[in-house]
């Protein structure tokens, strides 16, 4: 035998605020205990509402208030907790398409609807009506906790970027670092191998041949001055 029609069910349904993603859409989605969606019977502002068992016509009305922008999708999850109430069927508002189905896990309902026209600047706009089934054996005093979660603007939590690997230290070449000798390829070698590789005319990195360069340059300059002076002397003698 079915239970008394006047059974009251405590429903706690999350009121969800927008904006959604990068759009300028702002507003609120909510659930209502009646089709008129008068604010005192909705979850607007996080209020609690009671939904009465009407046997085969126990319904939850889902709607939206759009303040700015255009609402073109309605994605939510409703979880029926600790109850004998289960999802039975749904009726979409005109212009909306998509799916409403029992969740694959738990006792929930997944709503995934879209509209090409959308809803702009309207309040108490009906989106979808859900019909619930109630087990005949359900205790008339048992409460049904219902939570509603918005799935329209879920975004992954920001994660810290992975630390970059430190830049590899530049390998010293033809240098003496901390008493260690490195050849032209950056290999650590003996002092003798270092001298052979790095103290040649082709590898003047150590500056060992700098004095020779200065001497050669000095000789060249002196020779040039000598030639100029000799030439000038010849001119004066003429």
C-alpha cells in the first residue's frame, strides 16, 4: 500500500552562482518544489525547501535566473541520499535538447542540456522537470537529502608548474678550476696534458704566449719606425 500523500521530504539543494567560464554570463540555477518557482519555494540564496510525496507525481522543478549574458547550457548533478527515492523521467522546456539520466554510480541524476537560442535576461525560467519514484515500502517519516551540483563551469584546480631542471654548468675548457686541469674538450687531464693542449700558439687561452705577442708586435713597430726614419733621413740629405 502506498504511503500517505502528505509525506514531507527535507531537500537541501545547492544554489549555484555563475559566471561560467570566460563568458559574461551571471545568474543562478536552482530547484523548486512547485512549477510557479516563487522564490519562497526555491533554493535561491541557499534556502532549504520541502518536497512532498505525490505518489507517482513527485517532482522537482529546475530553473534559472539570468542577470546578464545568455544561458545556453544547463549541466548539473543531483544526488538523492539515504532515501527510497529514485529517478523516473524528465520533461525538458521548449528549445532545450540533451540528456537526463540516472547516474552510473550512486543514486543520482545527471542533467546535460543545451539550447541554440538560450535564455537572456529572464527570471524564474523553467529548464527541466524531474519526476521521482518512491518505494512502496518507504518509511513515511524518512527524509530524503537532495544536493545539486553545478557542472557548467568546473575547471581544474591550478597546479604549480613542474620545476625546471637546472641548466647544466658550462664545462670549463683550457682552464684550471679548483686545482683541476681541463683540456680543449672539457676533459679533466693532467697538468702535462693540459700544457700540451692549451699552451700552444693555437690555444692561447691561458695567456702564456701574450708576452711573445707583445714582443713580436714591438719588433714590428720598431722596424716600421726605423724604415720611416731612414727614408726621412734620405730626403733631408738630398
